[in-house]
C-alpha cells in the first residue's frame, strides 16, 4: 500500500490545496501484479505492473473514450525514487506525454 499527499501553495489564480491518494498493489487470481489508485479528486485508475531491476512501470488499462496513464518509479538513491507520470488522451492510448517528473524521498518518522 502506498499513501501520499502533495500540498500546493496559494497563487493569485487559486487558493492553497492538498491532494491525497492511496494505491493498493496486489497479485490477481492469475498471479499478475496489479494496482488500484484512488485520490481525493475522485479518480480511480486500475494498473497492470511490470517490474524488474530498479524500476516498476504501472500502465493503466485501455478504456475506450478515457485517457490512459503510465506511472514509472525508478530507484535513484538509497532513500529516494524518481517518478514519472504520463497521460495519453482518449482515443490515443500510445501517445503518452509527461505530466509529472519528480523525485520522492522517504519520510523520516
């Protein structure tokens, strides 16, 4: 399970906001890795996972009339990951364009 959030400061165009999300990773009945993503904006994304080496790629199911998503995590240090989130428009599932490119760090408790 992965739980995360992002806080966005206020700007002249919008008030401050917070985005929360939850992802549950599991093996399906055939033993394939899958993930279900839920966020505070009402999005639900179902992913197939392809993992190996220092990276894992989450690719959303192709659904007619809906965008397609790819989320890639790559280990980039002992306590950090690189994250890349791509979106393809409806009807063009292979036309993925980068939406977020970020570095994630483990939070100390």
